[in-house]
C-alpha cells in the first residue's frame, strides 16, 4: 500500500553526505508505492525527531524545511558518534485524509513512533475494546501503537508484546517502530512486505518494502553503499527484526510462535514533531474533496419502457444491444453463435503450478498474481495459495479509482494468506483530474461509444504487471479475470462488431481508433491534458504482450463457490449500496453502468448474466430477477465517484437525465 524504508548505521560506517543522498534516493524509489504524503524520522542520543507533510515525496524532499531537518538530524547523529536510525514513509492514502497532520506518517501514539505499510481492517473493533486509549487520528496505524503500548505497560517484554499485538491485527502490517523508552528499532511484518540489506562489517542495515527497491538502491553507483545485492533478505511473514541502537545487535522474533530473545536495554528519549507549524495545518492540493451526499431519488430510472423492450428468449439481452438480431424463435445471434467454453482442466493447471514451484528454488516467490481487491482476483489469490500451493507476490495498480473497500479486501487476502503485496501507485491527483476533464467533455456531447475513455487511466495496469514480473525475475503472471465478463457492446457502440479472444482484432482496433478520432474532432474538449495518458493506456492495452496464466481458462468460474469462499473464510467486505459482489471495488462501475442502463436499457449486468445463461450456469428467470436488483442505481458510489474527481453529482446526474434514450416510446 505505502512505502517504508530506512537506514540503521554507525556514524563511522558512512559519510554524512552519503547518508543524506541515501535517504533522498530511498524516498524517490519508494514513491512508486504512494505519492500523497511523506515523512521522515531520526533517532538521536536523547531525542527522536520527525517531520512530515501532505506532499508528494519528491516535493517534500525538495522543500527547504526538509533539507534543513535532514541536515540537522544527520549532524546530531554524527556529533553523538553512536548508532542511529533514520526511516521514512511514502503514503498512499487509505484511511485518514492526508490534510489532517495526525493521519500522515510517521504516527506518534503511546510513546511510540512508527511507519506502517498496509491496512488494519479491524481497527474500529479494536478501538472499541480499548476504552482507556485516547484516539487522536483517523489512521489505522494508531491502534497498533496503542495496543503495543498497553502490553508494554502491563509488563510484557517487547517480543511478547509484539506477538500479542500482531495476533489481534487483521489485514496487512509491515512496520518500523521506535520507542521513547526502549533503545531499539523494530521491523515487523505479517505478510513479508519488508526487506533488509545488512553489512555487519560495514555497520549498516538498510530496509525497504520491496526487494527491487533495495536492489536499485544498492546499484546506485553514486552512493557507493557498503552492502551488496547478496546481502538482501526478506523478513518473512509473521516475523520481526529488533535492532539495538546501542550496539546494532539484531534479534529475530517469530510473531506466531515463542522464541527466546535477549532483553533489549532501556533508554529514555523525547519524541519531537519538528514539522513547521504552517505545514501541520495545510490542506494538500491533491486531497480529495468531501463526498457529496444528497437525495438522488429524482434520478431513479423509470423501468417501464425498459421492461417493455424485446429481449432474447434464451438470454436476457434487449433489442438495444449493438449488432443484436433475433431469429424466428426470438433467440439472439449471440446465443445462436455461442460455443460453450472448453476448459483446460484442473490437472493441466496443477501441472503448470508444479513447473512454477520447481523453478522457484530458493527464491521467495514463484509467480506474480494480480490483485484488484475485487471478488475474482481475491478468489484467485486464495486458489493460487490454498489449492495450488503457489507462493505468489500480489500486484496492484492503483490509478485512483480503486475504492477503499477494495483496498481493505486486498489487505484481508494478503494478511490471511501471508502474501507479499506490491502496489504501484499512479499520481492519483493527476489521474482523477484526467477523468474529470474527460467526463466533463463527454457531458457536453454524450456518446455511449466514448464511455470507456473514463476508464482509460487503468490500462497501464498491463504495462506495470509485465514490468514488475521482469524486475522480480518471475516467469509467470497469474490472472483471475472472469471470461464471463466480456462486454462487446462497448465496442459495439463505436460501430465495431463483436470479435473473439481476450482483445479485439487489429481491424477492430483501427475501427475504434477511427470512431474516437471522429468524436474528438466533433468535441474538441477531449483535446486536454489527459490525452497523453489516454494514448499510453491504448498502447499498454493493445500493443504489449498479454501472456498470462489465466486461472479461469483451466477451471470454471462458479459464483456461489467464489462468494462463499471469500465471505466465509476471509470475512470479505461487501458494499452497502448493492447486494452484488461484482464490480464493488471499482469506483467507476456504478457511474458508467448507470449511464448504460439509463440510456440504453441494459448494463454490464445484463451481458454477464446472459453469458452465464449460455454456459448453463443459471436459468433465464433467475437472470431477470438478478439484474432487476443489480441495475438499481448505486447513488452512494456515484456520489463518491463524482466528488473525488471534482464534479457535483447532482449536476452530473441531471445532465445524464437529459440524454435521449434508445428505448423512447417503448412503454
């Protein structure tokens, strides 16, 4: 989710300028994991100082206040002549707005200062059980610090206190902690998203959230860092490393089982927030505006005319679907041309898994697996670990439209399955501004064929998946995309007939490009700052290789099995504004499906359920009943979407309501 990193060293091991360059380099490398705020902490002989800001890391480290702070803390460390720790954080906001100073990292609570990567999904229930603890922030990290302090105050030794605290946390936690009364820094993780490079002879320990970050750091020639690639090792899931700041002696702690660890010496330090006063109260330029709530009942869709539409007598697709045609019995061409999917089989899948495990050897992972936090990717990671015995690294591309619900479900899955999670974060403020520009342009001249432009920003997902697998030296990327989710109608509204395969043919791509070109010329508002990103998305989706191990090419997707597994085994979170478990982690889906349903009389739900009918998974009456509920507008989600991109949902819904429908006069 976020990036944490740091350097633990003896002053004699490094030149002062070398240390300052190292901190800057670690900030820049970790920025891929979070760009919404940044912070740094440093231990001294009598104090622990920290500074943080609601700024992008690269802006934070370029600020005069940070440069002054860095020079001050490095000067203190070198003047003292004793081991020290410096650690930082690049934040992707999950809970707790970054314009509230207490929510940004490092977080101070209970005489502990910590940085945290991950999401604690049971923080609210933990707070309810801690009546004595005073809550000062919205961020989930605080509850971990308070829990740990309570156990230390009860007389538990640090190893025991860490174990009992981690046993209560649900979700993902990788953290670096320092204490006002214990002379150490503790690095702990419950899913393995923490790596260390140690040079015992040189007296340095460097840590970061990813192996690749440390590899790039150590390969930086200008640093001349006293450690080699071979020194990098993972702190495995449910383990901690405690480093004494007096001697740099380190002790491994198993967080799941008891193991003997020497007592860590006591030392009193004062923790000081050195953030400039004006920065503590500032609102970030890229912080999301509050979500507009309201009564949107006047924007409900009148189903009368939609119910009167002619529909296929076998599936449920209506006559407004592009390129649909009915035979004499009322069956549509999509049903008549359908060939049931043939699966490669469980045995073939297990054989592929065995190949990956054999190639893993002593590596920490055998494959990359994509994880959006939706139901199919969540089930996919469950299946990969529990059914196939794989040891994957989970990958997420966050482009600003992954909901907090999806992020929490990512944490649930990775925490429960002990899977390292690498999140690549876009510049979310820029991505959301791009969406705003394109939605605003679209509202001036609505066209159903252009709606996928709203989602163009997520297509770099494929580029980053391929790039990350290459960086991690992983030969396979596992995808749990659902083959029933084919939505040919989106290209159909561009005048492009349905095509087979995971991606449209080259000719179909050229047809779509021509349609988009025409619409852009007719509506010059599309020629805005987002255009470069849109072109990059097109190239990422259509021009790069999509060679993935697709789970549901081997085994059938069974809805009840997927839902029951996630809900029963992982306490998987569902949405408040729909009974469906599909598309609830995608912040765009409620918005564009409302448009499709309001204007065309059907949505992705109709095509999905029709595909299920063709595969013999459900009957037609069940499908009709389901879409009646699933197509109900999700106004809470629509309001969130409009608000975070900077548009007024009432104004947007009013404009959509004026678009002529494709079913006018059918009632």
